[in-house]
């Protein structure tokens, strides 16, 4: 069986709580995403001990792939990453199966499945990730006969930026295949710290990326790390759109979301041009009393956009589907979607 959309990322089990006192205790910011350091190690057991703890399938790319499957016909999506041989991995498989997302995990029997402590405060979230087995993904698994056959049959590739900390060769392998076969490679900036501290890794794979998705905080972090002397999101998006590109047949498009504010879309005129056009896409405001949790809104946008694009919709229409799916997600706890399945209508 072939799958139209192939995703690569860091599979995690999210552990969510609304005990915002943990922010100060572990020196976490209201609205941020970081990798755990030694001082954060105790937070996972502490969150699991909370009476309000909720477990949900996480990992940004995995969330986005479930979102893509939400708007696509059955059996359209497949996702790879590394998990442990444990109950947490079983939970991930079960949630993905419910969503219709096929997973082909690499299993590390000696390392536990990665987890992410998600601390919710009002409409904001702070995420602290312990990668665990997700950190052990390998290019060898991607290029194994059974997995590479699935890569070859796909038409769209979605890469979570968080995977830049794990296996850059696997990202490059997907990018090279997409370029050589004129398929679509999509990547998400994912977090400000990646733009700041994994700059070289990001710069090494960006030339393969046809569509880049991020938010305003990530765009500002990219600008700072690349000495782009502006805070104008549209100007930063234009710089990203015209940066070095391998596939001359696909000028890059950069999509920067800004929460409930407008989405900025920059499109390079050609891969040899230093000019890009900018569109501003309005986002429908949602009443505050309808917003439950913004955790995963960006992933939902990426998933809705990806699924719509893979279904044949135009880029502009796909952005609207992304906005729609994000609006559904923030009415729920965690990076989830409503069931029975809803249908987008313009």
C-alpha cells in the first residue's frame, strides 16, 4: 500500500497539567518549548502524580500528521520516528490508529519512549521535552527496504524541525529524494531554540525545503541568529523565501502564523531571484470563552494545511483549511481534533 504523505519527527507522549506553579519551580516560560536539562528531570514524575494529568499523543510532527489525516481520505498518511518498547509507545500507536495515521516506528528496546511535560496556564502552554528513544532515530531505518519503499511512493514529505536535534542525515535523505523527483518537501521551524542553537543543522537542510512553516517567535529567532536586522515578520519571511534552494522547479513559500493575528505568506518569484511577494491572510477571531487550550494549534494548522495541499487544494485554500483545523483544535484539551470527524467548507 502507498501513502501520499510521509512524515518524520520525534514521537512523544504528552503529559499535561494545569498546575502552573510548576513554571516557576522549574524555571519555565509561559509559552515556550525546550529540551529538558538535568534540573528538569523530576518534572515528569511530578506531572504524572497530578490529579488532573492527561496523556495524549504528542510530538509536533506526529500531531501535524494526525491533522493531515483528519482532512484526507483513509490510508493517506504514514509517520516514522523512534520509540521505546513500553506502554507509552503502545498508547501512541493506539491514538494514531484511532486517527487513521499509520506508524512505522523504529523500536529501541533499551530506551524509554520520549515524553513532554506540558504545563498549561490560561490559554498558554509551556513544553519541556525529554526525548528518550526519539533521540535515537537513524537514517538506516529510513533507508531500510520496507520504509524506503514507502518514501518512494509518497508525494509529500513533512519534517518536524525538532528532528534537527536527532538525525539530520534522515532529513537530508528525504529532501534529496523530494528534489530528485520534484516532490514537495515541507518543514516546520518548530521552536525558537532550534533557530538559535541548531542554526548549522537548519541551514544544511533548508535548501531542500519547498514550503517552510513557522510562527512569529521562530521567525524572529531565525532573523536574530542570521543577522537579519529587522523585526518585520513579512521582511523575515521574504528573506527565508529567497534563501538558497536546490530544486529550481519549486520556488520556496514561507508561511508564518501569528496566533489569532494574520498569517504572513511569502513566495519567492523564482529560485534564482532575490524578490518575493507577500500576502496577508486574515484569521477569524474566536471568543476567549471558547478557547480551551492552544497547545498544538500550530501543529493543527500545519496538519490542516498539509492535508489540504496533498488533496489537491491550492496553497491559498490550504492555508484556510489550516486556520480552520487550528480553530477546532483549540476548543479541546491537547493537540486533538473533534470526532465525529468534521468537514471543512469554505
